[in-house]
C-alpha cells in the first residue's frame, strides 16, 4: 500500500478516535498521532507505529470511557499498520544487502 493510500485509510480513524487525546492540543503520554508519517522504511516511524499497534491490540486505545471503535474498523486499521510495518522492514533489510545476512547466518552456524 502506498503512503498516500495508507494515510487516507487510517487518518480518518485516527482523527475520529485518537486526536482528542493525542493531537496538537493535548498529548497524553507525550504521544501525538496527528504527526504520524507513513514512511515505514524510517525506523523511528516504524517504532511509533509499533507502539500504536501494541496499544490497539492491548485494548488501551481508545480509553474505556471514550466511544470504542467497531471491531472490524479497528481490525482493518491494525491490518493496514501491520502491512506497512512489514513493507518497511523489508525495505530496511534490502538496504543491508545479502552479505550481512550471509555473515549472520554463518556466525550462528558456528555457534551451534
């Protein structure tokens, strides 16, 4: 999924459910969702999204007193984030090239 398509898919959800507590005016836990980027090849973006995904899975976002998203809607956003995280991980790994993987595999075999 391209960056713009990803943002179009998740930003309305973020705006409806999370920017009240994690937006420009208020940042619970020093976390802003409104500045989240879609470049998952960037490690810091991937780490922030990993935190969002973890909190979603743990049922911590949205707080119990807030209106809860529908399970299908929450699942769709979680799937979008997870998919972009896999794509970003693949892009970061591709930058390392095959030599790093070979050396790591070789070192692990030597340890065994």
